C-alpha cells in the first residue's frame, strides 16, 4: 500500500480543513495505507487534550480515536508558542520538529497540504 502525508495549518475550531483531512486519514488508514499527519500553526490545537472536554463530538475526539498506525506530529515550536507542551497533547500525538515534516514528505507517495485558504 501507499504512504499518505497530510499537512494541516488551520485551527480545528475555525475551519473545516482539519475535519476533511482527518476524514481522509481515516479512510486511507481503513484501506491499509500508511498515514502521517503534521500539524503546523493553529492546527496544533487539534491535538490538545484540553479540547477533549468539549461536551459534543469534535474533530479532536476523532483524532484521539485514530489508531497508533496513523502518525500524528505537531510542530513543537508552534505547539509551545500556543501553550501545548509534551504533556498537553493527545496520547497518540507528539511534538516533533520540522525535520520530521521533511522526512514525512520524503517518504510519502502522496502529500496534501490543507492550508485553510479558500
């Protein structure tokens, strides 16, 4: 199977791009593809443990339920700037580096960037 890389920029509470990307990640994973997701800028909020306390189902709940085979990595600079240290992110996500992003792009057969632009 192939490798899919996804890059997210948008906030999960202000833009539907994160929902679309996670839906794509779920579908690709179900079909047996390897999936990696990298969160930049406000997209790092999608991995915040704090957003799991929302009373209704959110994209963060869907991300928390992704299997461990889906690699979830935040830009650590973006995360720390927004107050998300290593202990503040979902158990299936981690804070990484831009080097992790470069490696993800390099090993992906397909790479899609969700920039949040219209």
